[in-house]
C-alpha cells in the first residue's frame, strides 16, 4: 500500500511498514482539536504555520482533565502540550507523566512501594518479623512512633 498523503509522523505506516514522510510545503495540514476551549463554528485558518512546532506555538494546546485519587476524590488538572513528545506516556517515563503533578505523584508512590517491597523480599530478618503476628504488631507500633516523631519535627 502507498503512504497516506498529508500525514505527519515518525511512526511506521501500519499498512506499508514504511516511514511516513513529513508533509511537503505545497500540501495542506489539518490539525485536530486538542483543546476544550474552542468555540463551535468555522475553524481558524492560519497560513504562516510551516511545521508542527509552529502549530504548537500558535495554538498552545491544552486540555482540562479530572483524575481520581486513591480516596476516590477528583483532582482537576490542565495538561499542556508544547510538542509531540508531551503526549507520550511510555509506561510512566514519558513527558505526559513528567508534565503532570498528579501523575508524577502517582509514579513516585508506585516507585516507593516497589522499593519497599524489594527491600522486604531481600531482607531475611524483616521477612521473618512480618511472618509472626506479634512481631509484626511491634514493628507497626515502632514505625507509627517514628512517623509521629518525624511529623512533630516539622
């Protein structure tokens, strides 16, 4: 199959497995709506946009999103996009996560929990303490005491 006209991407074309070329200067680029604050009606016609960076600079795409936190509460956030990489999630390593305070916080909690789990798995004494209910309660009380001490030191 041939490559699709008027399509910008560095991703392979699924039908032909060829790289898709950048749009030629004598072609028209249609940009989809990435913002929620555009009024219905005729789209804006802009002639001086020469590349995708010019489009991002001109339109400054952003979208308001509502995330749900671990307590079930709503967290409002505006995601802004300044380049194509801002749409990438990449399993938590992409710019979408970096640019979002909420998603960055969730990623940090996941990484912290993963480190704690690995520490427990690698520490034989700690595993033995966690197996015994009495020892587990003692450890829990000790950790609560340490947490209270840390919070009062603020």
